[in-house]
């Protein structure tokens, strides 16, 4: 499905000192940038920003989006917007001031037909345009791009956003009500800067890095949350953080090889929060961070090499079995990750992963029992794998006749 997005950015904020709602800053970027990234993540080939005049802050936002590789055009009216779309394209309408999440896009695209995302009239005010006596438009719609041509023939002083909404209803586009109260509560149409306070808190809280085990959830998560919040408005990119993780794990492998054990362990500990920080920043900035990103693979590979290097340094005094234990720990950890890639076994939070292995090594290092620590890591990884495999593949008990 060829898709374009039309973002309305014509309405002024209802407070002095700010010209357009689209230029509000939220979680490190302007609202129009968040909307454009959301549309591009849904597959929009072109993002059209409908704006009557271009203030400097909006020009800068458009330049940043183009620098990220997005095809962004600006249009002063429906006539200019029509020139940016091709016949047969679908058009995603994004209301002025709309703040939503990926779940709302998924609901809309999952309908597989033109639709207007709607919310109940109860609990939503006049910022949300009324569709009928029971529903209001949630600020997101999927329609045929041909409706833009209809809007282009309307009087020039008509509001394009409202015109498109009415034409969509007149041509039979059906409302798609948000029945999940949590999903409905996670969207907003903002008019004032103060509207963002709670939204930003919620966005920061929701920018987690996915399923977490005990080490990530209780030890790393607070650090990741604070760091991502501090860095979200800065210039540091997700890839730069990933490169930092690669460098630290590579240096750790070198340190262990030369038997600088505490240096290697310290470097690994420093590297642990970086992937989570990068994942949180990616969510805040609405980037899709692939599990197969090169730096994720490289950092994991160097972490494995670091453990083998530790085994090698210990083999001088405790035999080649140290290398074997290190290899077994890595092999079972990889097997566990493969086993749980698409399914989640009971007790997942207690299973081994890279952060939990590094942190579990710490008490053995403090006590000087490095060789016992490597043995424990091998046992922890293998035990986690066999537990997950049993839970995911065990046959259900037969029901009594």
C-alpha cells in the first residue's frame, strides 16, 4: 500500500509567545518531528506538512527530518499538497497537535480499509472534532488521497483538516472506535505548552527497552532511564552510544586476555547500560532499533570474546577446562536467546542474559574466586536454557475423560 502522510501544522497555540502548536517541544524534539517520524515508521513514503507560513523553528525541524532521510515537503494549501501525492495512494491524516503512539497507528493500519480513529464523546472535550452524537475524531485517519483533490476545489479560506474530515465521512469512511480505555488515554490533542507536562512524564516512563530480567529491571533500568532523559535533547545519537558499547566490550576482551581481570570486569560493567540507553532513546525519538543492528551484534560478540579471554587467562593456573566452561556459558546463552526469541517461558525474569552474567560474576571477583565464577556462569546459562526449553516444549497434561 503506497502511503503518504498529511500533517496539519496551521493552528496557533492558545498561549502567548508560541506561534504554532507544531513547534512545541516534547521528549527532545518538536511535535511535528514526532508526528513525521511516526508516519515514516508506518511506511509513509512522503510526509506533507500543511503550514501557511514557515517560522524559523519549523524550518529547522523540517531540515532535521530531511537530514534523517525522510522525504518531507511543505504545502500552504490543499492544492500544493495534492501535487505531492500520486493517484491511488492512501493518505494518513494527522491532526494539528496530535500526540499518539505506535499502537494507534497499528490500530488504524490494521483495519485494512479507510477509517477514522475515534474516541467516545464521554471524557473528551472540544479539542477533538465531533463525528456524531457519540464519537469524536481522535486525530488520526486513513483515507484515499483523492480526497485532497476534493479539498483543493473548496474555498481557500476553509480549514483543510476539517474539510478532509467531513469529506471522508461523506464518502463513507467509517469511524474506528478505540474501545481499549488505556489506548484512548494515551492520545491527546494539545493546545498549550502546559499540556505536555504529563505527556512527557508518560513518554519517558514508557520508553523502556522491552522484556527485562532481574539485572536489567532492578539494577540497570534506573540508570538507563536517567541517562536517556538527560540525553534526549542532546546531539548524541543512538548509533554513537552503540559504538561506545562495542569499544568498551572490545577493550574488556583485550584486558582479560592480558590478565587484567578487574579492568576487564569494570569495562564490561560500564558497557551494560549502554544498549538499554540506546533502546530508550530510539523509542523517545521514534526510531526503529533493529535487534540485528550491527553494533548490537558486535557488542554481544565482543562480550563473548571477553569471557573466553577470561577463561584463557585462568587456564594458565586452572587448566584448559576454564576455556571450555567459558565457551559453554556462551553457547547456552546463545541457545537460550534463540529459544526465547518468539516465546516467553515462565520465570523469564530469573533467566540468564548478558547483564545478569556480568553482574553475577562480581561477588566471585570480589572474593577472588574467579574460576568458581566462570563455573557458575556456565551452570547458570545451561540451567536457564534447559528450564526454558522444558517450559516451552513440555506436553500439556491430558484432560481426564
